[in-house]
């Protein structure tokens, strides 16, 4: 079971001081957060991709390449790479390069993106979001697995005798998660390829995401990749921790109430009841996170959002200390307890390489 954090990279005013960080400060803070994640023993750091204010992570591979040079163990991922508005050729090349720089500590989460204006900025039509996601990923999948590609589709110029460079490290492409909050077609796509499915269930009730995860598991088995229980599932979550719940609620309330995404809507209490958001003590975070397995089955990756809504860097680093020292060690032990033997771990470069070599050896016999 992998535990980590993800960021959307928002530049938001701190409602308690009225101060908005500069883009420079926010980018530097994101690096500090990633380094802290490794320091406290988390497994994964993931960044979103946005091309509009008030967000900074328009170049995830640049950010992750810098973090790769300053870390040794942390898996570097995205949360989301826009498969609809990025050229799959450029994705293939950029993330293979990052994979080499990070010695394999790379995977990525593909998604359509939900910011309408981004599509025309990159010459696309949001009404074609699903067909773009399907076609572009089919090409990306091929580019990483075939040395010479001939290809023709609807949304980009044809390729003839094309080789994406560099080739994936050790001939093993980065593992792909397909992220979705509402599209059964994306769950189907993940299942078809035997990839992972990431349900970023941070804003909606769990019942909505249970349907997507159940569909993915069923179709994963249908395509012959394993049993439904062996499908590769990741989940999102949000936390704000203090030693006791009263302090956590009191401190986080102004950030929640003024957050650009969910501020001025349901109350903090309503939101924590209906979604994965947990505001409280380490034990409360542990207790609620453990209920995710009841809803979604045994899964492989849990990412938490901890740095949004204008929270100052000092506060975010304190959150990571509590996660690393008091929450994640308990979650590791509890999620391992009674975990069926047939449920796989989250893929890593080493495990994918070992599986490839084992398959090659078996075929040679």
C-alpha cells in the first residue's frame, strides 16, 4: 500500500491574514512540501497540471525533474496529466526523460481536465473530451511499447516510421493511472489496458465513486487481467490535522469557508460527513481512512490533499509531520491486516521490470 500527497498548486489568499503568496513562493513551497514528504516516510508526491490562474503547475515534468534531483526514494507522479490537450508524442518523450532522470521513480495519472477554456487554448474542443482521451492514450500506449510507430487518427497528424525518444527506462514504460471523477468511459479505458484507476473522491459522496470503481473492477476482470479484487485502485482524500479535533476544526474553518472550490457552500460539518475530508485528530484521520476499504475494497494507493485553500507552508509541513509520524504508520499496519494474499501491491518500476523479465523467461521455455 502506497501513501502520499498530491497538490493542485493553487495560489490562494490566506483568509486569516489576507496575504496571497507570489507564484515564486508557491512553486518553492511545493518543492519544500515534496522534500518533507520524503523526509517523513511517505511514498508518493503528485502534482496536478493547470494552465490557468490561480494555479502554478503548468509544467509538471520540470517541477518533478527538480524534485527528482533532490530526493532518493519518493515516487514522483501527476494528478493529472492532461491526455486531451497535450500531444501524446510529447507526453511519451517528456515522461520517459523524467523516468531516466529519476531512475524509474515515476508514474503518471491521466485525465481529461475539467477547465473548459483550456481546450481551445490548445486547439481542442471540450465536447470531444472522451474521444480525445481514448485516442490519445491509445497512441501514447503504442509509442512506449513499439520502437517504430505508424499511426493515423482523428485529432493529430499521422505518424510514419516514428520513434519516440528516449525509449522508456529498461524498456518498461511508466505505470499509468487513469483518473476520473465522473466518466465511466475512463474506468472502462483503464480496465481495457490493465492500468490503474484513480478515483479522486475528494468532493463528492462515496456512493458516486463506488459505482466507478465497481465498474472498473468488473471490466478489469472481463479483459482477463485478473480478478476484480486484483484490479489496481487509487483513492484521493483531504485532511487537516491537529493533536485534538477542536483545534483542527477551529483552525481550518476559515480556510474551508473561503476556499475557491467549496467555500460558501455546505458547512464544514456537512462536507466532512459526506466526503472523505477529515478535519480532526490523527486518530480521526486513521479511523475515517480505514472506512475507505469498506467502500472500495482493498486498494493500492492513498493520496491526501494537504496544501490547498491558502494554508501557509509552515502549517502544511506540520500536517506532514503528523501524517508521517502518527497516521501513516498505523494505516500501513491496519491495511496490511487481513489483506488477501492475491491482492497485488501498487506497481513500481522494479516490480514491472521483474514481471516483464519473468514473462520473458517463461515464454523462452
